[in-house]
C-alpha cells in the first residue's frame, strides 16, 4: 500500500486533518499556513530540528493549545473549537506519551495505569484490575505493578506511561520524543512497542522525534517540519531520496546548509573590534 | 505655532533615554500587576468549580486533610505550648504588678482565641503546608503531570486543586483551635504551676469572661479566612510556577512571604471589623 496515495486521496482515510494552521506563543509565529493530514491506522512521524514546533503540534492536536487561525479536525470534530466537556470527550479518544513519562509520582505503577480508568469509568475494581494487568502485559511489565515511579528506569517508566496512554483504548496515541535518553535496548523495545501496538490495537500513531534513523525506520509516513511549515512529506524512502536542500540537510545531519550553523549576528570582525 | 523641543544641549541624550526607560519600566510593572491580578481571578473561578465538583469524592479531600492538616499538627502543638508559656510568664509579670494575676487565665484565653491562635497558626501553616503545596504542584507542572492529567481528560482543578483547597480551609480552624487549647495549658502550667495562681480562679475567670460568639467563633471565622488566603496563594503560586528548579524555588518563597504579609494585614482588617465595630 502506498501511503502517499492514502494521504492524497481524501479526508476519508484521515484521522486528523489540519488546515491552514497559524500558531505562535508570542507575536513570532511557529506555524504559518500549515496543513497536514494524519492517515488513519498508520504510524506517522513528525520530524524536524529542535524548536520547530513538533511538540507544540501535539499540544494543538490535544487541544491544550489553541491556534490563532486554521482548523484542526479529529475524526470529523473540531479540536480547536471544542471546550470543556466536549474537549474532554475528544481527549478520551487520545492517548499521549510525554517526553518525561509524566507518571503521577504519588501513585504506584498499578495505580498510575488504573488512574484514567478510575477517573473516566465506573468499572468495578475487579475489572479495573484485569484491564491494568492486560495493559501491563502488553508492555511487558506485569511484574512491575507494585513499583513506585521513582523505582523505574527511564525506559520502564516510558513503557508504564505507554500502558497508561492506552488504558482507555484510544484511537490515537501521540508520542512526544519517545526515543530521547534511552539505552539501545530500551530504544529497541519502544520502537517495537509503537509498531506492534499500532497494528495490534488498530491505533493511529503520531511520533514526534528528531531522531532521523528511528523515525524513518518506524514510520509509514513522514512529515518534516521547519520554517513555520511542512518542509517535506512522504514515505520514508521518498524522504530519504528527497531533493529538497532543507530536507536533505536534516536527514543527513549536515551542520551547515540552508539552516545556517551561525546564529544571526553582526560581522565577526565588527564584533571583536567594538569594546 | 510654537514647537517645543528638548534641547540635547541642556539635557544630554543618555539622560533622556534613561527617563524614557524609567517610564517604560513603570508601565511594564503596572501591566504586570494587572496581568497577575487577572491570572489570580482566572485561577480562583475554576478552583471554586473544582471544589464543588470534588465534594462528590470525599476520599480525595480526606487524603489531603492528612498531608495538609494532620502532618502540620506537631509543629502547631509544640509552637502553641511555648507561646502559651511565654504568654503566661509575661502576663503574670505585668498583672501581678497590679495584683490582678487572677485575670491571667482570661487574658491568655482571649489573646489566643482572638488573635494569636489564628495568626500564628496561619503563619506556621504557610511555612509548613503552604510551601509544601506550592512545591508539590510546581513540580507536578514541571514534570508534565498536570499536562498528562489534562490529556487523560481529567481536570486538574478538580483532581489536584479542589481537594487541597478544601483541606487547607478545613484544617486551618481546627489547627488554630488546637493551638489555642495547648497554649492555654502552657500558660496554666506557668501561672498555676510555677507562680501559684489559684487553679479554680484561673479557669473560672476564663469561663466567665470568654464569650463563645464574640471570641471563639470570631477566631474560627478568622482562621477559616486565613485558610482560604494561605491555601489559595500556595496553590496559585504552584500552578503558575515556572517549570524549572529555580522557578519552583522562587514560587515557594513567594508563597511564604506573600501569605505571611497577607495574614498580618488581613488580621488587622478583620480585627477592626469584628471587635471594633459600633458598640
């Protein structure tokens, strides 16, 4: 199957449609007139240099940030217009894995995963216990149910957070830099989990990362962000063979190129001469 | 047409720049203060709604009552005992000069229930529980726990802020009452035990002179108000703390300083409203 045709076909196969997005924390814009489509059932990687707004994009999709202009559609509903109860109803269909796992430090592993179930459902204790055990088994940590968050390694904490993110069986899971700060084994585990969970639970996954190798290896479809917009998109091989100089610089990790090595400054000689 | 011009010969340019900068800074500070007040109002409304919502889940409030109230008991009891002993000692020295040491019990009881109980308890509470609340919530913000809750469709105002607010408001009057009771026993120990005031007189002047509505109830109202103020400031500072170690440390300091100042200023206001009203 060709992801590009999926992407171009229509909004039918899109879980998220972003159109003409404009956003900035201050007067300076992070996104300007950006449009992109997250295909349903696929793993989509959002890549780009630090500070290009990758994590901000997840905030916008989750409705934690509101765009200045444009629309964000999630399964046919406008996230950017939703407020209060409607927004919470949308979020119940989303799971999110935060960069530093964001486990609740006053609860143990079991209770962390039970947390969304206890908050959102009126399930009896026995059912909650079974669901939590199942989610823990999915990430291979059924034996760690009694551990406190402080006792977990970075990789384990991320897996617990992942189990928590899928506790309510969402349609979408968003990963914010899931590969940062992991040893090679934990990295392999997370890569495997993202793929397997996506296919086994028929999720849609959005992986935000600046890790080119892992990002390209895992993704069905790739967006490269930068310069307030989408620099390039396509399947992993399309991106790798891209002719676009900015995409090439990012993929190949060249220190200098269209994205300059130097932060904008006065001429060097002038700077040394003055006081 | 007359044109006014600042002569750069009379006022040098750097001075003009400095003036402009000063005016600008003044404006920025004013805007900052207004923004802060707006933020505070924007925090109080959802907090209040969160407090109403959490009433359906008393277990969350009870958990917080333990960490906010019960864990503050030790410091309150010890402080109350020593404050009472000092009151007994100083009170006895002054009163005995007029041969009025029999009024010690009454004097101590009034001082504690009307003023020192609520005020000192609130100050200690700000240092013990307020700072802890700010640091806890500030770190929850810094480690994205609050954002994670929002993404799990859990309202942090209901789950985090509401129960803590209730715990602060409920435990403050109880702690203040405890402080006063222990303080009275401290002064009893000094007055009756050390200086030999008659045991019966010590208690009976108190019984006759302390009015439940006028003294005890006003003290309870006062400390409940202090509970709202201290807990509110602590939660607000934590919620809006910069998500860095420096930001959390600054927010914690601000909680203790601001709530202490608020307590002392409010105490004067409340005292003049409660006890100096039209006779």
